[in-house]
């Protein structure tokens, strides 16, 4: 394994400390401005402007999966996975087409969660519970991944630091990173709610976008500019330069369905859905959609895809009978392809910039990866709190509870979820049966497969108005069941999931069952449908 040491003495400690102090300061400001209401705690008073909205949507969209897992796939398979970048303009279009309609309904009917909208439109308990369960199935693996990435990055920032001794216990740098990321993220979500989450996302969004651009520029410069870079890439093996790539996985159908459902599933997940509710007005979301569709694809292609492909040039992976294995300087097992971005920046930047300045830039980029993890973890913890409080506690445990009580219950949910996620991460280190980071890109796509099951009901409520309550219940049940079944028993797909992604299979079954059952069950009252249509036609 290549050395992961970062030179510069205490410089990384100082930079990381400054970053964390900034987050604490923003947390304090969010607390000072906040009010003890659900609208304020979960949606920042529904008054977020374009800058905050666009950056918090982008920061939530980009996670450790995007900055570690996706580059690992490009490094392993080559140019074929570049097509995945098409999911970003599709996601921007989804923000434009879906987001404003959701925002208008949320403002008019006081929605906080996705299940609020689904339950209100279709009526009944089952739709609400299924929508809430779908949201939770998306959130949980994402929180675990981000927390684990905190430990992973701490090891790279401070590779030679001794274990930390606290209260008689000894904590490795990995464990310290897990706990610090978890509790700092938990603290500012607890104290400031959506406002603190969004404000910290602004800083984290700027950091991760800047980090990606710096990494891309450094990679091109290392190869002597664009011409030298593309000349080096052109000498990669033929398989790495064509579909389906080194692992023979990325055929046209798989790439198309992953692009489509990664974008739509990631935009319709609960954390993003709540951001649409929180936007100030229609223009805010339209401008945010444009910013997202233009800026994020550039940064993604330039700062992730190019860096990962350059990694394949400098550290060529080995194709074996067991699969694609990373270069020894990258890792010793197949899952360690996720380290390619870290290995690359630690290789190219010090060589170009010198030890001290190189250490500054390397630390900045590693902090940007940490920012991506924290900005996704905070959004998902916050969303899970809203889902369990609004859709479970308020509806079925204590319907008579007031806003202040529900807000505090939401905080308890955040603490419990954080502790549970840390426990799972710690457990995963002691057993080979459960290790989320080993399959980080696969877990990302599985979570998106779950959130994609909200698409049929969202499209029906926002555009079609043809579905029924029974159709929504059976469709969601069928879609979620299919995703779970084919994830556990992929052979039961008879090869279909080797051609198209499981998210497309689940959503297709979901939509088909939804349409069939809706065709012979009681329609939604016309008065309710007209109310929803009038709200969505309104301005502002």
C-alpha cells in the first residue's frame, strides 16, 4: 500500500479544527435564529433563497459514495462508466419539473415529509406508512456510509497518530473519526435543525465543489496538460476504453437505467423532497435547478471521473479470475478500489506543489470529501427525524402531541439513529458478514432503488391524477418487495438484473401494479383532485 502520510506537521490538525469551528459557529447562528416550531426546525421557515437552496441540494446529492465509490468504479472499469455523469443533468431537470409542484403543495397544505403528501392525497394509513418506510429504507444505509467514511478519512489525514486515550479507553484514528463526525453532525442537526443543516451545507458544498476542481486541475497538470492526459488514457487497454468495461457489467441497458434512476431516485429521496418544501418560491427552485444542472456535471466529470481514470493509468488494476483487483499501491482487495481518489491526490499534489503547499491542498481535498459525507449524513438524519416523528409518533403514538413536543421527539430520534449507526459501523469492523464500505457504490444504488419506489405515486399526484389509494398501496408494496427479493436472491430475476438495474425492475413492477389496481378501484374524490391541481397551477 502506498504511504498515506500527509506532510506538514500540525497543519492538517489546524485546518480540520478550523473547519469544525466554522460548523459550530453556523450551528450557533442557526439556533439563535430558530423558533420552536416544526416548520422552522424541519424546513427553516420555508424561506430559503437561491444560494442556500442550490448549494444544500448539491451537497446533499453528493456523498462519500459519489466522491469515493463512483471513482472506484471508474478506476476499476474505465471509460464506460463516464456515461453515469448523465444522471446529473437529468436530476437537475427533475428538480425543475417536480420540485416546484411539491413546494407549492407543501406550503399550501403544511407538509413536512413525503408521506404527508402521499397520505393526504390518497388517504388512509397504509399509504403513509409505506411512504415513511420507503424513506427510512433510503436513509439508513446512507447515514451508515457517511459515518464510516469519517473514520476512513481520519486514517488518511492522521496516519501516524497514536490511539487516542479517553476515560480509560483506547480509540484508533478510524474510531476517532467515526465518533467525531457522528457527534459533530448530530450536534448541529439537534441544535439548529434545517437552518443549521442548510447553512453548513453551503460551506460544505463550496468545499466539495472546490476540492473536485482542484483535484481535476492537478491531475491534468501532472500529465502535462489535457493533451498529455488524453494521450496517456488512449494507451489504456481496449476493454477499459469501451462498454461494458473491465468487469463486463456496464452494458447499455444497465448504464441507461442506472443513469435514469440514480438521478430520479436521489432527487425524490426524503432529504431532497424536504428541501423543495423549504424553498422560498418558484424562482428559487428554478434557478437552483439550473445551477445544479450546469455546475455539478462539470465538477463531477472534471474532478471525479478524470481523476479516477488517471488513477487507472498510474496504478493499473489487475483483471483476475476473481474479478478486477486494485494495484498493490491502491489496495489489497477488490473493495479497496474506493481509495483511488485519495491515493491519486496524495501522489500528484506533493510532486507538483512541494511538501508544504501540497500538504495544504491535499488536506483541503480530504476535508472536502469529509464535507460531502457530513452534508449527506446531516440531511438524512434530519429527514429520518421528520419521518419518524411526523409519520409515526404524531399519527399513531401521540396524535394529541403539540409542535414543541414533536420537535423534541425528533431530536431524540436523531440521537438514537446516530448511536445505532455508530454501533453498526463498529460492529462491521469486527465481522466480515456486514461491511457497508466494502460495497459503497452498490449500497448507494440499493438505497436509490428504494427511494425510486416513490416515483409512481409522485408522478401521479403531481401530473396524472389517475391513481387510487389501493393502487398506491399495492404498487409500493410490490415495488419494495421486488427490490428486497432481487437484492437477496438476484438469481430469481432470470438474468434481468444483469441487463437493467434492480431500481428499474422495482419501479416498473410498482407502476404496472399501481395502474392495474387503480383501473378497477375507487377513484380519488374529484374535489380533492381539483384542490391539488389548483394549488399546483398557482404562482409564487
